[in-house]
C-alpha cells in the first residue's frame, strides 16, 4: 500500500459526534440540492427510454437504463414520473372491486355511494401502501410492520366471489331489502356486515404473520395456491364478460323486468339490449388496445396498457353518446373517508369464507414480497428476507383491519408493480411514496371517481375480462412452475379442481343440501356458513387440496418421476420426499392483479435435495 493510501492513524479513533445543528445543516443542504438544482430535479437519466415505442422500423437500443436501488438518490422529476406510472399500473385493480361490489351483483348502491367507495379505495390504498413501504420495527421485539420495498396494496380480488355470494344469501334470507316486484334495493347494512366481519377475520392473518415463513410456505405450497388463484380468476371472468356484453345486473337476466329490457336501464343514454353488437364492439376495442400496447408500446405504455385500453374505450364511448354526465356533475369536488359510513356488524356465515380469503391473501403476500425482492435485486433468503416477509404479512393483516374501519373491503399486497420495477429498472422507495401521493390525490378529487363510475359497463367489461383472466393464468403458472406433474400431484390437483370447478360452474348446487327450517338462528347461521364455503369454488379447492397434500404420501416412484420428468435441480424434499419450501419466481400473476411472480421450489431448503435422494 502506498503511503498516501494508508490510514493516518494506526489505532482506531472516534469520529466527532454530530450535533443537532450539524444534522439540520446537512438536511438543509440536501434539501436545497434536491429541489433547487437541475441535477436534483432532472439528473442525467435517459427519459427517452421510458417513452420510446417498440415499432418494427425503429432501431432497438441494447444499452440498459440505469438501475435505482432501494435507497439510492434519484431525481425528483423521475421519481414523480415513475410514481405516477406505478399508480396507473394499479389503478384498474383498485377501482374494479368497489365498482363490482356496489353494482347490481353486489349491494346495489346508488351512484353517490359507488363514487364514494371508489374514492375511498384510492385514498386507503395510498395510505396503507405507505405502511408497507416505510417499514417499522415493533419496539423491543424482532418483528416488523411493512416490507421496506415498493410493496403497494389494493383491494383483494378474492373477496369478490365471496362477497357476491354473501349478498345473494342476504337478499334470499331477508337481511337485504327487495322491492315488491323482486328488484334488489340498496343494502348498506349488508355491506357493513361484510366490513365488520372482515375486520375481525383480519386478525387471523395477523396471527399467521408470526409463523416462520418456511412453515407458512409448507402449509401453502404451489399445489394449493396454484389451483386456488386460478379458480379466483375463473369465478370472476363471468362477471367481466357479462359487463362486456352490456352489464352484469338485472338487464343481463333471461327475463328482465320492464325497466331493464335495455342496459343499464331504460333511462340511460344510448341504452341497448344486453349483448348488442355496439356493446361487444366497445369491449373489444379496449381488449385490442391492450394487446397493441403490449406489442408496440414503450415501457411506460406496457405497464399501463390496461388503463390505456380503458382510456381509448372511454374516448370512443363518450364520442358515441354512451356516457351519462348526471352523476359526474352531481358529484362533489372533493371527498375523503367516512363521508358515508356503514353500521359494522359480524355476519356469522361469512366468518369461515373470510378466513379462507385471508389465508389466500397471506399466501399471495409471501409470493409478491419475494418477487419484489427479486426484481429489486435484494436477497430472497436469510434473516433480512424473512423479516420482510413477516413484516409484509403482518402489515397485510393490520391493513385488513384498518381498511374495514375505513369502509373498504380486505386489502392485500399488489403484484402489478413488480412488472413496473422490472420494466423501469427502479426499485427506489421514493417512487413508491410518490405512487401513494398520486393515489391519494386521485381519491380526494371525487370528480375523478365519478368519471370512473360513469364508464359504460361494456368498456369496464373489456378491461376486467382481461384483468380477471390474467389472475387465472397466474394460477396456471404457479402450478406449472412449482408442481412436478407426477402421479400423486396429478391426483391431488384432479380431486381438488373437480370440486372447485363444479362449485364455480354450478354455484347453487349446495342450496338445498340442508333442510333445517327451525328457529335456532345460531344453527342456521352455521349451516349458511357451510353453504357459502361449499358454493365458493376457490375456497373448496384450497381446503381440499391442502388436506389431500397433507394426507397422501409421496411414493418412491413419484420421487423418481420428479427426477426423470425434469424437476428443477435443487428442489428441497422432506424425509418423505415432499417439497419442503418454495419462493417466488419471476413471470406470473396473483389474485390481486397483473404482474406477480410465481412460486418455485427453494434451492438449499431444509431436507434432502433431488441429487441427495
């Protein structure tokens, strides 16, 4: 070592302690450099990379853009652009559940209540995402709340089939009101019962978060989560396709009432019968736009293709007179949480189905967090990774309670943003906080929410059909990448999917199973809970595949088949030969939306590997 390169002191010496004045001065200089200089605002980033389309005649740029790590300093303007991109990527997934649950297949709310729920969903998603991104340590414990990554949250799609089935049951048993002609009336008490029950059941996910991640993954391996996520998507496609044809409410019935012989109703502008060519064409326009954005779009267009498709559909629908401006004009300029409130109660029959929903949410959170670590170039094993998983699942459970208190159904970690991170090469938390800022702004200005609620059903249907199908594809990807197709696993999948597909395609098959007609409300509530679970396809599949996966042992031929049939090298096996653990692998989706990473076997997990076997 040269003399001028060596230390000036042989013995270690203490650095002078920084005073409060030094800290304030340093913070002021950093703030001034960030907001008062060109470098702080723009930096030297290649902004053309985000907006350069992928056209056949354009020269492709092989040089990758700079990667921004978790806590790297980045220009303010770039952080705002990427934060806005993140918010657009998750916008469709956030607004879809409240629109469906407040519509004809749910609580049948008025336009005013629907606008409020959309606004609140955006605000709550922004606020609760801050909890996940910030990451707090629980005082004097080794536990955390949050992941410290760009882990944004939105409303879980898994609640939609459960909630719609619950509303059907509530209207049937008289808890929700109906008119003399059978028309379903708004049911705020039913929605409040769903919120109250969700708040209580969210504590179950809080408890799950204190389990070591490796045990949680053993309980919910890909052979359980894959078919479950797939059936969540399949059960939602029907609603999306009905909207594509004109609407999923009363106008889609075989013999609609006189008021609903056209969709959405006889008083709507440019109303047409359900299944009209004009409605199908509007939905198809949205669908084709999504495909064109994926083929020819720039990175920022690809990650927001669903919203761009929705925008094109809205422009054409507005030009053709399908929009009803009445609700937009009547909406207030600003809104916030608790403008409308609902009486919170616990609906007994919903407890067991919601526990299944939170099981799915916890499982999704583990996969999404692992995927986010992967695309953020962070470790996917070890203590720090496990603390991120624990903190993420705990934050998911706490967010479920907070969301219900803020009048919104269960929240879960979203997966769309992993695709944005991979495309833009930015895992910086500053962009995540900017995303939260834009979501809150979108929610506060209720005219924006009113515009979303006023979008014609056929335009919404073209978007949601694509979105829900991507959820089903995620389940297929989880199965194909994480489940070796030996005889034992094929049997488990066949048995689990047989009941799940049956319950999804014929959801009323269990309606007459119980014949009890007595006055015991507790017993009746318990029987209703069983009926609700048995008529929810993904819940049946999750429970049955979990049971079969635990009780059916691996055979020696199965282990040999895994080696012969191309099981990935390094799959951890237990002493009985069963896979011992899984982590996320890039390239799939989740039940919370588009762009999740899949689940694959862990290398070097507990137990013997294939080679050792």
